C-alpha cells in the first residue's frame, strides 16, 4: 500500500495481522511498526521453539488474515544469533560525565571481553 498513510496501513494491515497472530503458541513478544506504506510485524518465540513449527503456525495464520486487495505478504525468518543487552547507569553521587567515563573505560571493556 505504497500510497497510503501510516495510519491507514496500521488500520488496514498491521492491526488485522496482529489480531491474527495473537495467541500463537510459544510466542514471547509481538512488535509492529507501520511506515511509508509498509507494515512490519515481528514475532519473537521462546528460544526452545522449533523453527519449522513456528513457521508453519505463522504461515497458517498469515493465510487466514483478511487484508485489502493488492496487499502482498512477505516473510523473513531470523535465527537468533546474539543477545542485545540494555542497561542504565545511575548514581546518587556521580555526575553524568563521571558515569559516561565509567561506561567508556570499565563497562564497555568488560562487555567486549565476553565471548559467547
């Protein structure tokens, strides 16, 4: 839907896909974004979930989704390769600059030394 506003794509494509995918077995997180005529729905499954099982369930649900004429369906399967960690450094007695220095010289170096 290249000529449609993000709000229209959200209403006509993203929401129906989210509703159809809701409750997929072993799904941990569902995220979506609608931009520039595209709807991107991302499903994250439990690490132990068989990828063939997940793919089959998603294909079945995708085929059942009611979408406007002309909407094409594409999918990508990503295998988890690494974890992304997010953190916040806070201190009642350190300035933001001191925390940034600590992050640069201690935390970042410690993360770089970790091997999967």
